[in-house]
C-alpha cells in the first residue's frame, strides 16, 4: 500500500471577530445630505442610490436624478 503525502499546511488566519465587535460598538453609519427633503424640508439620509427623508419617509433614487 502506498503512503499518501500530506497537503500544504496553511498558517492560521487572523480573527475578524475583534474588528466586528469594534464596528458593532460604533453603531451604524448614517450619511445625511446637504439637500432637504423635497416634500417636507426635513433632513435626508443617503443610503446607496437612494435618499430617504427622516420625517415623512419620501424616497428618491438614482433614476430620479439625485
């Protein structure tokens, strides 16, 4: 019977858990824009391709010409 060669031994990877815990402590990142809501004038939050009003919930997206 032939003996099998062992595969490559990879070094241990650094743990991502401390980075995740630190990010969770900081909380979510909210980006507000300079432009007020088109409907009510309240502050607006930028999320990906959308702007969402914090008061009335009015949304505009990329296709509306943000």
